[in-house]
């Protein structure tokens, strides 16, 4: 995508609104939806879509995170531990983003989606589960944040698709606490990654602003709806959505004959 073919405000706003709803509903930044949609629908290159997504995540993460916090679904110690790792990891990811071939990024993103879809069928948390915090758990959360930050900067995902299932499966968090904690952690991750991407010109700040503002309007709506959906059906819905996106990306990549 070049400067003369920049998408209009309306398609960006509509895509942002959809992303915001899904962000609040599933506790994700929305990048796992936003990146392929920017590529498939608006003609963004994979690298620019990833960088723009990281920036656009910020407003929705703030609004959605606050909504979960008001409802008491945040583990603040986990937020702090994850944030330490994710800020460092986002810088590493944004550095790698400017050096990894576009086609490789596309296949890596699709492989990432497959992993997330599979994990959702094995992780069904209970609403009263809590994280049993100790020194080892805190250290592991920092490592989780580091890996999440790298993936966030490299693939343009907010990290929720990594953090949410990990918090539920490995750390024993409830689905709502995992989602709320995940959204709050995306705030420093998005800021760190966007700083790195801006330096390397891998972000469209105009598009990110429109997407982010629109997303922030519907993010709290999704967060409220999430409290009324059983964890199992929430996982089912999310996995189906990701599978549809995965198929679309796979078909597009195969039809292009492996070209960028």
C-alpha cells in the first residue's frame, strides 16, 4: 500500500469497531483479527499491517482493561510481572519485524493462528479460578511477557491470544481474569512496540488512530457481554472466528503463488 491508495476513514472505522468488540469480548488486543483484515481487505503489506495493528491496539486495550478492572477481573501482580517482560520483548519484536521477509511473516502468522485455535479446545477455565502467586510464578510470568512481547512486535498481535490461554492453562486464572489482565498488559506493550516501529517506519499512524478510536468505543461493550457467555462457548466462538481468518489467509497466499 502506498500513500496515494490510503484507505478512507469509513472502512477503517468499521474495521476498528469490529476489532474493538472482539477485543473486549475475548480479551485480545484485536491484532489477530486486524492484521489479516488490513492485508485481505485494505491492501496493507504484512509488515505495515503488523506495525499499524500494534499502535491501534492501545485505545481499545485501555478502555477494555478499565472495564474489566471496574468489574474486579484484573490480577495486578500478574500485570506488573508480565509488563516487565512485554516491554522488552516488544522492542525485540519490532526490530525483527523490519528484517524478516514478508512471506515468512505471513506463514508464521498462519502457524501462530493454528496453535491458538488448538489451544482454545484444551483450555476451559472456571470462573472462580485464581493465580497462586509466588516467586517462581512471578519469574515465569516475566518470561511469558517477554515471549509475548516479541510475538506482539513481530506479528502485530496484542498478545492476548498468547497471554489469555497461558494464564488459564499454566497459571490457573479464570477466563475473565485472564482477559482483563491480558488487556491491561497490552498497554505498555503497544507503546513500546509502536515506538520501535515508528523509528523503522513500519506503522501508519493515521490508520492506527482511526482504528484505535473506533475500537475503543465498542471494546467495553464486548467486555460486558463476555461476562454473560460461558467460558466453553467463548472458546468455541473465538476458535471458529480464527479458523475462518486462517482459511482466507491460506487461500490468498496459495493463489498468489508464494509471492509477497
